C-alpha cells in the first residue's frame, strides 16, 4: 500500500499532513511526500520518500522577511477585520492558482509513476486539488484550519462563519464584503475550470472551486468544538481527526529553561510566520506580561530583539521556538488563533488567549469563546492594562483537560478512500 501526500512548501500546512502520513507509515504503508525543496529535509528526516513538486512561487519554513505582499497584508490587519479579509480576497484572485496546468500535469505524472493506493491533499492547496481531481482518482482532503475553510451551506470561502464577541463587523460592511467575495469566487472558479478543461477536457466544470474536495474529508480539529449548526451540511464521508500534533523533543538548553525552578506561571507567545511582524501588538503584550509577573517564551520572527528591550533576563526570546515541545510545560499560550496553535494547546491542556487578525482565526476564536476555552481580545484594541487583567484572569482559571489525539490506527484508516 502506498500513500501519496501532496503538500504545499509551507511548514504550517506540512505539519498536520505529516502526522497523518506518520500514522500511515506506522501501519506499514509506503509514504511518498510530494512538496517543494524547502520541506525536503523535514520529509526525509521523518523517513518518508520525497518527490519534488512546486505548487507556488513562495515557500515558508517558519520565518518570513517583509515583502510588498506581506506589508500590504499587515497594513490591512491594522485597519481591522473587514479590511484584512478584503485584502486577502483580492489577492486570492491572482495567487491561489500558480501555473495550474503545469502543476496538474506534474501531479498526473506523479500519480502515474507512483500508482498510489491513497492520496492525501491539503484543501488550501487548490492547485493540488485541481491536479488530483483532474486525474479522476479518489483522494482524501485534509482541512488544515478551521472546518469552515471548506464552506458548506450559505458560507463563503474567506468570510468567517462566526465572529468573536469583540470583533463584530457592521452589517453593511459584511454585505459589501460578500459582494467582493462572490466576485472573487466566480473569477477563481472560472480560472480553475479553464485549467481543468485544458488537462481533462471531458470533465464537467465545477460550480465553486473552493468547495471541491475528495471522497473523504478529514478535519484537523476535534468534533467537540464544532458548531452544531454546520453538522447537517458536512460532506457525507468526513471525520474529525484533530488535534494533529507532531512529536517534538526539546534540546537541552530549551528543556533546562523549562525545568527552571520558578513558581511563576510560564507563558508562551507566538503570532505565526507573518503576523509576528505586528511588533506593535507584541510590544504591548511584552509590557503586559512584565506587569503580570510571569516567565515568558516569545517567538518574535524576523523582528530585532532590541525593539522589545528592556526585557527580563530570564525570558526566552528568539526568532522561532520549538512550540510543541515548550507548550508541554506552559500554563498559557497567547497567539493569533492559527489552527495549529489552537490544536496544540487543546491537546496539551494549555490555557489560551487569542488575538485574531485574519482568515479562520476569527472562527477559531469564536468557537473557543463559545465553549469557554479561551479569552479573546481584538489585537487592534488592546491596551496594556486590559491585557494584563485578562492574562491574570485566564491564569486563575483551572487548567483545561488534555484532549486525547485520535489513535494512529484510526488515523491511518481514515485516509483511505476504499
């Protein structure tokens, strides 16, 4: 049995796919991962076979320098939620299908050469979905983020199905956003269908390219946090298999820092690859954490450490940190609401404060707010006093129960379309 995993060259997307792949490997399957050169060392280190496949013009190993697209996105986040999802919608018209015909042909060749029994595709990698879909082979779709990244019912891709209480867009703003999103969806689907026709002219065009998925759909989240309103609309063959958490052993310096004898709570801070550039928010957060009298591990991305000084000498502040390993000894994580961070915190029973900026972060925040599993604040409206108060409040709450991950056996069987 051979499993072909098609992954974007992005660490945040590869990580949950790799967890599923590892389960398949442990079940005795041959695992081939097709992705870019950026992820190749990780793929090989985990004992998978690697096949080169470029799916986009960009890659992301966890730290990103600013470029015009990132700067445009960051400026939008400072204006607010609607400005941010508008910016992302407009970028979606030109960025989500990179050389789709060439990618689809490369995927078709891979499938012919490898003859996989099962294929696992990241839903957000729309070029991958197009390529496999065009072959006519059955495949499994993994939803790496919030379940609404695969729209159902009246949902629109790119507009949160639900919003946290502290971020409630005006009705007229949402209406305008829906018009923009509908236009982008129509244009994107037109491009998707044009590429499909070139590589597989006999296949029927799709109505909405953002809703195309495999025979089986896997959600990287636990069912408990999913809104019951969406359940009846979900694909027939689906499974909630999250949290998908990779194994990470700390090196001695990090383990020593974590094991330091200190009665103060330990807080982990990270805003992900791109949003770590919001140093204005990280600075306020740094001041609030100092007032809250806690130990801190903070990932600051491409920022210079000097912009946060003075800092307590016992804080761990680096460009990137081994998040999964460190979270095992933390009392609280403060983050942007990215799904990997959400799932890691749930799996390890770590309290959460979420400052959502974009995409599915709003929906993740709303779900955890509804189920009383996180404190939520708008990142553009925080002040040091209110943030300090929230940190102390959340730390005073009982530590959440750890979520048991889906068994490797169940995970390995879930990826099969047979």
